[in-house]
C-alpha cells in the first residue's frame, strides 16, 4: 500500500497534490485499475473530527484495497464550503467532498450516484435529490425540531405529560414560569432563530409539504404561512418565557446553563446529546419532538444529513472514489464510528448511548421519512432564496430586541419579494 499522507492545508500544497494525482494509472473509459490510485478527500476537520480520526476511519478501507491511498485534505479556517468553488476554479478539485450538501448550482460538477443502491436508498436520499438524481450519500441524520427538557423542572411545574401540540407546549411554558423557572434557554448569534424554527416548522411544513417551493416561487408569503408563529414567539418573549439576556448569550454558555439546570427547555439539534454525554453531573434531561398545532397529522421534523459525501466529476478516479464512499456509508464499523463521534443517528444502528441518546433514537425510529424537512435555507430541491438563513436570524434578533411581530413579518415579506427570481 502506498504510504498514507495527511495534508494539513490545501492552499499552496494543492497544486502539488494535483500533479501527484495525475500520475495515477487510469483505465480507458474513465475507470482505473486500483493500482497506485490516490484519492483526495476534502473533509470537515473539527475538535471531534480530527485529521487523526479521519485517517483511522479510512485505514480499514486502505488495508482492504492496497492499491488505493486516501489523502485527507484539511480546508483549515477556510472551511469546506468556501474551499470547493476555489479549488474548482483552480482546476484542483478533490476526488471526494465530505460535509457539503449538493445544490442545483453545484450538481453539474458532481457524479450522479443514482445508479448505486447505497446512495439511492441511503438516509435522506430523496430529500436531498435534485431533478430526481442522487448526488450524495450520507451516514445518518441530525434531527433539529427537538425540545430538550429538564425533568426536575417539569415535575416541579406539575407537568406529567409531554406536550404533543403547540397549545400544550404554550400551556407548559406558563406552568414553568409560575413555578419559578426560566422556561426556554436560547442565545444570540446563529441560535437566535433556532427556537422560532423549532416552534414553527413542524406545523408550517406539516400543513404544506411544498412550503419551500411555494415560498421560493412566491405562491405564498411569509406572513400568510409563518406569521402566526412569529406572533406566538413574540408573545413568549413578552411573557418572559425566553431568557431575557438571549441576545448576549453565546452558544457554549447557553448550552452550559441548561446543562447546569438553570432553565427548563432548550431547543437544539440532536448533537446536543453528544455534549450531554460528556458533561459532569448534568441536570436530568429528556427530549421530545417539536409538536405541531392541532389538526396536523404528521408534524414535520427538521433534519440534516449527517456526513454527506459527493464525488467530483473532475475526479480521474471515479470508480475508486465510489468504492471508498460505499465503504464509508455501508460498512457497519465505519458508519457506527461516524454516527457516534458527532452524536448522529440512523434507524437500526445503536451505539453506546446515554438514556438521553436512547430517547432520541426512539424519536428517529418513530419518524417516517416523509416527515423530514430542511431548516434554514433548505437543501436539495427544497431551497429558499440565498440568504434566508441569515435574514430569519436577523429578524428574530429584532423580535428578541422588542420589534413588534407585525414589523418582523412585514420585513420578511419584503425580503422575499426582493429575492425571489
């Protein structure tokens, strides 16, 4: 096997890597012999997903395929999303890109994976498809329409049943406030709009699965479809159900405050389970899915794909790249390693979990694929105009700062009118 190398950055070194990759043997018709093939995989490197971890993840694949050398490309502070267009423009595209979801604009640069069963039948494959084609394969899901709750707070407030409708959630918040608790812990920065989306999307998309397309086309307005939830969230703010210092609270501080037992509810994605499992003496915490209003039979569940992989059309080693991606999304040990490291989930896969993790896994098992919806700006064919995620965050911050809900709804209507093609 070719000795494995790790590129710590992909700036100045990228040209040299491209020359090395060009020396790999390539068979006629775009295939290759798997002899002396070097695959560059651009990945998200984080405190959990270190370069060492990535190299350990692909080591069994390299051992089983001694002619293929996998080189981990670390984008550094630039990040994967920014690195991809730069590398494409420079003619230095990697063979595989991890952590970025396909978009209609990027699709022409990607290999169509629809012919591979492991891609077409994988987690959230339909939701991320573009024009009926699968351009990525992932290992699991990150759920987002979730309310983590302090079990002691619920007991002290006399709440014996978890809320299953928005009305029941609203009633529970009142009881928590009366019992002396801060009902909802949230914060500033990107967190600002998370609670509002956790409140709204289960009903908005549950009532209209085509909401993303209708908003993108102008068939419905923000005020018509989302406005009632902006109004309700403004009421929650006015009633003191949201921590009053939210705009000044950073994500790590909000997280730690909830873990310490200083708030009753924390709207957050499934990755919080990984944080809770590492915390020392956390408060007793449970989780329930975001409820919808009465009459919505199937509340939508915000979800993102966990660790998506795409193969670049510019790759000279597409067959070897497909073999590697297949390993990453189907090998049981590889999938389990990827799920566990970031607290992600996949029905049928259960790793060593805390009780909270098991509660969340039960939600995954009970959520039909048809219920999954994007959050923020969307993905696949369910996308809103570029910039939506930032705008809804800005407007929610205004709401937290005292701007009336009617003004926020009007501002969102104006934003859509200006940004719809």
